[in-house]
C-alpha cells in the first residue's frame, strides 16, 4: 500500500482575527486549531507531516515542536505557491499526499480516511472532498462534466453567475499522488482575479491530461468549518463543545449544563461522574468514576481518581487520589499528588508536594516541596517556607503529625511521626517523633497602657 503523507497549510495571518498571533494557533477548548488538524492527519494514517509556515512561523514551529518538517512561504502567493514551496521535501517522498488547512479543527480522521480510500479504489491521481451549502458564497465551486465526473474547480471571485449558482463547493481537503501533483504544480499560472497560484487549478490540469480525479461528497459541512474571525471561532468552539459533551452524556456522565461546561477532546470522564456548570476540563485530564466536579472549576492535565469531589478550584498538573474532598478556592499546582481520603480545603495552595492518605489541609495554607505522611492535620494559616531566595528546599511531615495554626515551617526541616507543632510557631529545626515543637516569644501584659493619641 502506498505511503500516506500530509502537508498542512498554516502560513496565513487571518487578518479578520485582528490578532498578533497566526490564525491557526487560536485555541478551541484549550487546543490550537492546528493541533486538531495534525492529530486528525495522524489518526488517518499520515506518517510524515509537513507544515507550511509564514506569518508568525516561529510561533507555529514552537507550538508544534520538532517532530514535523517545516517549509516557509515568505510571500503569500496562493495555495498552489504554498505547496510548491515544499517541492524539495515532496520530491523525496513516495505515495500519496493529503493537503489540509490548519484552520479546520472539526475535520475528522474517518472523513480523511474515506477520501484516501476512494482515491485509491478508483485509482485516481487526485481526490477532492466536497460538500453542499445553501449559501456557497465565498467558496470555490465544483465543476462536473456531463457524466458527473469532476472537471475542475472555479474560485468564487472568478466564477460566472451561472457557476456561482452551483451549491457543491470545494472544502480544500485533497489527496494527491505526489508525482502527478509535482508535475502539475509546475504548470500553474497566476492569471486570475487574485493574481495568485491556485492549488485548485491543478485539478483542471490533471483532467486536461485525461488523468482521473475522484470526488467525495460529505454532508457534514461543519467538518470543514474554518473560522475567519472571533465570532466564527466561538461558533466553532460551541459546536465542538456540544459534540463532546453529548458524547460523554451518552457514555454515562451527568453534565448539568452542557452549554456552560467546557471539556477538551483528549479528556476522559468516568461513569456516574457529575460535571457541574462553569467547569473547564482541558488537556490530558482524566476524571474517574462517581466524581463530582464543579461548579466553577478548572482542571488541566490532571488525574482525578474515583469518588472525589472538587468545587470552585483550579488544578493543573496534579494527581488527586480517590475519595478526596477539594475546595472551595483550592489551587493545586504541578507536582501535587494526594492519597485517598484527603481533605484540601478553602484557600489552600499546594505545589510539588505529596499528601498522604487521610491527611487534612483544611484552610489558608501553602505547602511547597513538601512530603506529608498519613493522617496528618495541618492547621489554618500554616506555610512551608521552601525558598531561601536561591534554592528550593523540602519539608517532611511524617505520619500522624499535628501542625498548629499559623505555623511557619522553614525548610529544610522534618516534623517527626506523631509530633506536634504549637500554634504560632516558627520551626527551623527538626521536631523529633512524638515531641512538641514550640517557638514563641514570652507574652507580656503591660497594665494601664493606652494607645498614643487617646
């Protein structure tokens, strides 16, 4: 079977976005539009992927990373010119080439696979994905011959009034035999209303050479929805949001208000979990069974195990154990890991720390670079002083310790098993097992004292 490669056109600015960023990097449910297209191409079987970059190209390259090939289109001279810029790379490839646009995040791998399969089954040199629109304004029209075969594509600005009445339009999704494409690209001309090299002209060149071109009609026009401004970007996100939410609900997840719940495409949620309004689940987040998440909670790249409740909180890069209660107003930063039956309460911030089974951090606490054992109680107002201005240091709080309110634990320091830290203490030395550590100045009461000015 022929190899499948892909080239993704991502050089445009998208002027209607009114943005300093490339159009393809604008995000939908926490992920760039370009990333959606790359993932669809990969899932459809594309082994090698080329991205054509131009405006903000360095940002695009940084976003995608080093696993792809990049070609620069310094001048925006049309889609044909964009593909032609990749000729040195394409000439070294064999097989078929997908041509995709980096701003079509709803395009599904199954649709791409169907396009490739039809091309190969019909032994065509090229295949076009088409769709039908009630209002085709702005789209290139599909021109068919008397036998119903594709004879070419006419751009909207170059179309006659008769051609503009055609409802079948070009989606911009193609599959080419690489050798035939490279030969046709050399015959392109910019003689058109835009003065550009249209990739769509390649199809007429192929047809004129009596080479077979296949057409695949999809009735899911939303798949090729390419937002051109912020309003359309919002419409696209809402469409994908509802599709994801409805899919989860059909799998046994309760989403009380799917219109006000934002769940990314990589997120997994277990059965009988309840997602309350105002919740954002993004990145590679996994939520277990029978959890209650929300309301007004944001979780990114984290694992939430079974039977855990989280409300009014923000969690990023953390792993929360089973039967935890988190929130309200808890901020769990990267590296936070909790055992089972842990309480992380209001106005608690934790970073790069492990909290053992049965431990409680109920209120107004900061733990950084801390290892907390089992069944530990952290009093309100406790902080670990983990940064000395140069380096971060660790605090170890062993099983069964009790930390009184408003304690400062100056790292590096260890609080022993079953030890107690008196409220209001600043601890700078180890507190051994089953020992009371207390560090306060002696209280003095001055009688008959009045505040100045009284």
